C-alpha cells in the first residue's frame, strides 16, 4: 500500500462514507448502497478503489461478498500519520529547550 493510494481513496466523500459504513462490521454492496446516493454498481467501483488502497477486503460467503475494513491498512496509515506527530513533539521539545533551557 502506498499512502498516495490511501489518501486518494479517502479523498472522495462517497468512498469515505462507504468506508465509514463498514465501521460497524461486514456489509454487502446492497447494504452499503442503501445508505448512499449512488447506485449499487457505483458502490462496487468505490469498494474496488478502497480494496486497491488496502483499506477494505472482501470475503465471499455463498453468492455474496461481505466487505470489511482491513485493519492492517489502517495500521499502515496510522504509522504514517504518527510520524508527523513525532516530528511535532520533537520540534516542540527543541523549542522549549531553546527558550527555557534544560532543567
């Protein structure tokens, strides 16, 4: 997974809504499309983009596919975002030391 794919996938409001719709558990395209202003085929295409970004996975059960959030994809995204937090804390620490000296 690249962060570029993740950010592109989540930049679209419909995809973000579909992704957030999976927070409560596995859902089919039909279940997800009921809460969206787009058609079932459009929801399927959005899910494909989310899959390619590593954010969701599909599990076939009989004739249906159930989509779930891929926790590993979120962990990779979180690691990336946490790196910025570490940078911010390091900069804050350096500024405090510069202004008030070490105690």
